[in-house]
């Protein structure tokens, strides 16, 4: 495949790489040539010719306005084996380009560091230097650090879950590209690297992208565990070193940083709508996480034992270290017998070996194991202090300090396991326990009064052994049993989906108490986090929390939790409910209202942002979202979900994971220490935004929720019927209930509209709202809002990106699948209005930006999309053809479906920001 060969493409298009991107161009050309060689080797020269013919036809369609029918006709009725391999060929190119672009981000960072002048924008050095220029003192920074907390949370429902076998091969390719990142390799070294890349790409070609069976919760754990134990475990101490270095560079000597970074996961704990998750998966996940982190510690101890070879005849070692060695020799006689006599004068080495043995005993549940992570950390600190006191800072102190940082963060739990359940499940359990079938129909005050009786012990459950309640109670029993073993940080908040009243939070406390999930002081040892998901629930959130804070029993619980209330904000369902603008506006208003309520109530509200990968589900650049948050709402704390292809993009490569954590922390520091100054124009802007949200929501809901024929159109014009059969997650795609849009989960809803290249979930209704705002207030006002108000500017930029990635002509081919339905010609009914709204939105965005083309100000993103389009477009048109054939044949579990699954994976890899 002669991909990215400038010479062959010159008659069709000219790709202008910036001078700073010349090495990226070379990497892409090298990888593209390798992909071509592999395709010819694996499938023959004729297949390679077919791929090249389709690629060039796709370029002609884009660059020379050739009719889309020509490309579609070339793909019609292709043999299924050929179709699957064509998709895989184009997807292999995406993989290569994605990796080249990610490595180029590392190269750009190195270029900044090499120049040694201004720090790279967005990093910690830049953020802290900027704060100092804005007058932030060292004392202000020091006062913030104890409450600073950054916590990415990896969720259990990905739209893209790369197999671990393929992740390992990606790592090989990245390693080779990084090794020659500045072209310092010798020709023989470069040839060897090329062969290693060829091996990884060829083996990837021969490996199925998805497993034959639907992933279990254990499989999801393995996937997320890769990023936690193989990437973030390694990156964590480097993050602290860079943070401390940035503080020292700007403010002089800086005190050691507290524990400001942590990680969470939903894998094994997200029970909402997933019957495969419960008490058993909670126990299995915590055991698996502990096994991963203990193995990582043992590897580090083995490396340090080789390093710390200090002899007592050459340097002093603290008596405490010597005493600990003797103590462990007595406690662990079998391990002590394995210590080499020739190492008798090397106490650090001996202690590290015995610590490894004690970690093994911990894994084996032996009485000789560590009782908790604090005891392991104490041993590390013992060695660190001895080295510091005896000229050992440069003879191992650095390595020991890195291990200490890891132990402080990861403990024996690796990541905090969040628990999530729907409020309706709690209501069903309580109805059974209390023998009140009408429980869910009772008003909030009556339910709260009965929950108070349960909490104070006045009226125990009428049917404590009710079978319907046992799965829910078993979860709380598991928490009670496992928390002492894994530590209090092993569990994150208990999240209540579809929270609508104070009774929904009280229900968690009552169920926990009924199950015996209490700490030594008789309190429930969990943060209860209401999740507000729909636009209406977000609007009512302040009233819900006000009632909750006024409840004496809940307020007592809150005092025991440090007067800190976690509130989760749902970006996904609120956008599915009311469209993106209404969702973002409701989220903005809710944060303002709850921040004020927190101030008045003496409670610190910690916002947990339930963001997805796509723009319509809250995706986009995290640092921009933080800066755009309402003043005072960040307050040194950021907890957000990471899911789908976002996990792989942000955390798949260690250097990029570090950069992402840096940018996020820098944004939190800026938003907390120097938020935007009060803006007198903002009151008027908010009025305009409120009207915009109302108009956009009404237009969106009229189509999506209020037109009875739309669900049938949606199911015909998107590959949702294929997505529902994908084996990419353990959770069902639908909630229980009717087969309408409301019962579909937000992730497959958004995923389906990204697959058909419409991106409708991000922009539908927005064009109508923006057009009305432009008519009423004029271009200058909205351009001013986009320039000077981060909330609106981020919204417009995100819209622009989605519009640039959308393809109305390809979407029309999908829409035509709805032409011959039993319900009538739904293509003719719906497509014209959708197409008009797309153009209305596009025109409004370009008007506000004062631009003639989308992404005119973002050369790199525009180029990236342009590079991928000739490979995504054929897959999309092939998917349309295969969908028609599969549906006509009765949607069987056959080769047609497998070919369709390949197209879904291919489009997701090319479009990105999909779910």
C-alpha cells in the first residue's frame, strides 16, 4: 500500500505538513509502506491493488468532488472475506497513523524541553509559572496542596477495548518509533527496528481484533488493569518529580508534595443495569487489583535489591534497618534461609529480599504477611531515611523515593473501586425488606420517615430474609468484609443512579445498616454520591441536596465523612435526554447552584464528572473543560470518568499519560488559585445561553423523543442492531423497559450516530438555537461570547470538531436504508430536516468564528482528519452495503455479521471520539 506517498497522491491532493511535522510525515510514510508490504505478503498483490484503487477513489471523491455513487458502486456486493480484509487493511493504517501521531506528541514535547526557554503550554511548569506571574504566592500554593486531588476513574463500558495481545504489539511499535524519535539511530539499528515493527504489525494482522466470546467482568478488569499496572504505576513517581521540580523552579525550594493523585475504577463495581456485577465481582476485582500491585512491588524490590548493595564495612546503616532485618529473619525463617551468606554485610539488600517474601506472604493470606499497606510503606520509609542520613541520597535514594510514591498512591488496592446501582434497585430491595409493595409509589416524606426508623433501629425490617433483597444486601456485606482487608481507600463512593430525592441517598444508608456495613463508630463507611442524569434531575439537584443536608440523620453521616459530599454529574444521559447544549447548560447551572449551596451549608461539594469520549457525552479536552467550569466549583478537586477509546488515547503510552496528568493538574491549579475574574458581560451572556439551550432542547426533543416514528428511523439509519451484538463489554446495551430511545443506554446511542458519520447527537437542535441567537443578538455578540467566555468558546470549538468529522453525503447513504420500512419511507420523512439542521449548525458556527471552512484555526486536527478520510469512507460505504444485505437475510449470526463487526471497529478507529 503506497499510503502517504506524496508523489503518487500529488495529482489528487497535496498534504502540507508543517516544518515541525516533517518527522511525523516520515514516520507515516515508513509505516504506510510497511503496511503495504504486509498486505501484499499476507493477501497478495491483487488485494493490495484493490486497496490502493479504493483509496484513490476515496481521495478523488474528497478532493475532486467525484460523485459518492462511484465509490459506493465499487464496494457493492464485495465477497465477505474480501470485505473483512479490506476493513482490516484500512484499520491497520489507522493504527499506524494513530501511533505515529502519538509519538509525534512526545517529539514535540522534547523539542520544547530541548529549547529550554518557555515551557510547553499546558504543562505543570507553564501552569505554575503563569500563576506566579498572576501574583499567586508560595504560601497560597502550599495552602492548596493538602486538599488538591486529581482522580481519573476508568469505567467498565468501553466503546473500544483493544485486546491486551494487541496492546503489547502497539508497545513494541511505539518503542521502536521513540528509539529513533530524533533520527539518532544508526542504519543497522534502524533496519532492526523496522523488522521489529513489521513483526508486530504482521502478528497484529493475524490476530482477531475481538475475542470470540463476549468479555466477562474479569476480561474488563484485565483490560483496565493494563493501564493501571503497566502505564500509570510507572508514570506516577515521574509526575511527582515534575510537579516538585516545577514548584522549585518558580518558588525556590518546595516542600514534599502530599498524595494528590489517585485512580478509581468501575470494573467489577458498576451494578447499574448489569446483572453480571455484584458481591462476587467486587471481591474478585479487589483481589485481582491487589495481586497486580503486589507483583509490581515485588518487581521493584528485586531491582532495588540489585541496586542497594551498601556494605556496613563501607557506610553506616541506621540501627532501625538492622533491627528490622533481624526481626524479619525471625518472622520469615524460610525466606531468611534463602539469603546468600556473601550478602551478610548488605542489610538493605537483605531487608528488601525479606520485604518481598513478606509481600508474597500477604498474597498467600499468611499471618506473616503485611497487615496493611501502611506497614509496607513504613519499611520503605525506614530505608529512605537511613539512606538520607548516611550519604545515600545518590546511592539509591531516588529509586526508594519512587517506590514510596507508588506505595502511598496504590497501597494494596491499586485503585479505588466505585460502587454504582440504580435507585430503583434499592427501592425494590426495600419494598421486599419492609413488606411494602407500594414503596416506590409512596411520597418522599413517607419514605424518608420509614428510612429514619430503620436507621435509628426503632423498626427493623419486617422481612429481613426477603430473597429479593439479598443480592443488594450482599453487596454491603462484601464491603463490610473486604474493607478491613484492603484498606479504607479500596472503595470509592457508592453512586446512586437516577437520584431524584433525599430518600434515594437515605436508602443506601438504611440498606448498609441492615446488612451490617458499619465502622467501629457505627457509621456507614461509604460516601453516598447521588448521580443526576437527566436535564430535569440536574435542574432539581440543588433542591434535592438542600433537603438531604437538612435531614439530621444524613447530616450526621456527612459529619462522619468530613462534611464532604460527592455529587456525580451525568453528561451522557442528560445529553441523550435534551441534546448537547441543554445538557451542558444544565450542568453549568447545577454546578453554580450547588457551589452556592455548599458555601451556605458548610459542606464541601466534590463534583464527580461522568464524562464520555464523544463530544455529546462531555468529551473533549479536559483542561479546557476545567477552565470553563463555574468559578469556585473546582476547588482543588477533579474526579472524572475515562472510558472507551479515550483510555487508550490518553493512557496507552507512558509519556502521553504523563502529559495528560500534567495538563489536568495544571488546569485544576489555575481554576482554583486564579479563576477567571468576574465578568460584567456574563449576566447577559448567560441569558442568551439559557434561551439557546431552551430552543435547542425543544428542537432536539421534538425529533428524538416526541416523534413516534423516529425510533424506527434510528434503528434503520444506524448500525445499532450490530452494536447491540458487539462483544465489547459485559453490560447490556439496553436498560430494562420498552424498546424506545429512552431505554437505550447513552453509549450505544452516541456510538451509532458516530458510526453513520452523522454525529447528530452533538449538533442536532444547536443550529436552530444558534440561528435564533444570531438573529436576536447579532454576530458580534456571539463572537464575543466565543472569544471571552470559556464555556461558550469550548462549546463552539467542540461543535466545530464534530461537524468537521461528520459527512452528510455518507450519512445520506445510511438514511436511505430507512426508505422501504413497514412504517413507510422514513428516509424521505426525516432526512431533509436533519440535513437542513446540519447545514444550519455549520453555517452558524462558521458565522460566529468568522471563517470560511471548519477547523481553519486548527491545522493539525484538520490535517489528521484529512489523512484518515480516504480510509474511513470506504469502510462506511461498505458498512451500508453489508447492513442492507444482513437485514435482508434476517440478521443472522453469520459471516455477514462478522464482516459488519469489522466495519464497526474500523470506523471507530478512524473517527475516534466515538462513545
